[in-house]
């Protein structure tokens, strides 16, 4: 049993609305950092290669969080952990705004990564529970709120840049918004997660083959997603040579498409099935990236980034939903395994882009990422039926 008391439809809707707010805060926090990356990079006078090295601190924080997040969520419940993580993650954003040296930026990114992993695992474990109450696919709509928040965060970032507001002042405003939203809604979270009886509850448990495949699919998708977050603004500035006021256009178009795609993804998954959606997603991702590489002008690149947004939109929520239904591993641990593999792509891809672009240029780096994005299509055929993992 998921909960120990009967639930009315209005109650399940309250859980869904409250959790949607937490996804929005998660997306708003990360996109606020992403929107100011070019400014922070320029303020510290870092080359592409040097900045790529600095960005490695973020996946290192994620990896550190990997060893505790799943177990903490399983032991204490996702509601408790999410209530704490949703306070720490926006607070870590403030440290990024204060970082006036490379060592401080590295330390802040490391902490940002730990808090982000804790937030990510707990919020998605909550989502698995709420989805079970509904008895149908709703995971993508939660991630749609994350993407919508990314669009809002990118737009706010552009506004702050236009008004020459420093990253720290910008991040203080975001923290204030996040604090109010979390304090109002945290008491309405799902009180109890799915039962972990007879399921493996340690992160050190050997993952099943299916969990590894889900993680690999997430990795192939999220390396493209991470590239968009960290390098889309730089690509538009250096390669497309867009005017300053349009330098975030690629990022904003990507986030708008991803949000739109996620709000319709649940319908698409129900109508066409898991495998077809994944196969199509990988092809769309590759097409979008190669379009921006082959035609590095404002309109073609914007359309290309738009396609990447549509391509990545349904992949992560889909594999998270599948992992959370594992018959052998507790939801928090299964999600921790899959998301950690995926986030290695999301967070390690951008630093690799920095090194490759330093040697061969951003267009070559983006071409390689496009090929990796096709992995979503290639791996989708290996997914088994529910109950076999």
C-alpha cells in the first residue's frame, strides 16, 4: 500500500499541485545559474578550457550526493528530505553569485551539485508516488514545470542582464521567490512514499540490467541537455555572433520547446508507446544540433535549438517513471542510480565541450554531442516490459 488512508480525488490533486511548485523551484534555481554563466565566466576572465575545468566541480558534487541521496530518501522519506533540500539548493545559488575567484567558484559549484542531487532524488521519488495514486503517466507534466521554470529563469536572467544587475543581486531575488514558494507548499507534500518491503534499499546494490539501460538513455539525452544549458549562450555569442540582446535566444527557445514537449509528452507516451517516443526523440535531438552546426546563423540556430528542446523533453521523465516502478529496487535508490548516470552526462558534457572547443572549435564539439544524442534512439530497443526489472 502506498498510503495508510483512503484518498479522495481533491487530495491527490493537492499533492500534485504542491509537488509541481517544487519542480518549478528546482528549475528556476538551476536556470538562474545557467543564464548567468557567460557573465560569471567573463568576470573571472576564464578561457573555454579553464572554464570547462571549473565546471567539473558540479558533477563532482553530484557524484558525492549520489552516495547519500537515495539512502536518505529511503530511510527518512522523500517529504522530509525534499523539505530540507529545497531550502539548501537556492541558498547555494547565493554562493555562486558571491564567488569572485576561481577557487570560490569551484567550491560553490561543488556544494551546488550536492544540494541539487539531494533535491532531484527526493522530488522525483515524490513524483513516482503521486503518479501511482493517479494510475497513469503524469511524470512528464512535473518535468514540464521544471522546464517552464527554466524558460522563466532564462527570461528573468535576460532582464537582469539588460538592467546590468549583478549575478549576486539576481540570485538574491530568486532565493526570495523560492523561499516563499517552498514555505507555503511544503506541508502539502505526499506524506508517505511507496513501500520498500522486499526491495533492495542500498545505493551499493548492484543495479539490474534494465536500470543501467535507463541510466544510459538518460546519459545520452542529458549530455545534450547540459550542453544547451551551459553553452547555448556562448554558442550564440561566439559562433552565431548574435547581438547582445539576443544572445540568450537559443537558450530561451530550447527551454520553451522542452516545456511545451513535456506538457504533451504524457499523451504521446500513452498513444504511441515508450519505444517509439524514445526513438523519435534521439533523431530530433541530433537533427536540431546538426542544424545549428551546419547553419550557424540566428534563425537556423534558433530553430535547431528549438528541435533539441522538443527532442529531450520526454526522455528523462519517461526513464525516471520506468525506474521508479522497479520490482526489485526501492524507488529512491532506483532513481538515484538512473539520475546519477544521467546527470554525469548533464554535468560532465559541458566541461568536455570546453576542452574540445578550445582545440577544435564549438561547432566540432556540438557535432560530437549530436552523435551522442542519437544514443537515445539506439538504446530504446533494449527496454523490457514492466515487471521484468
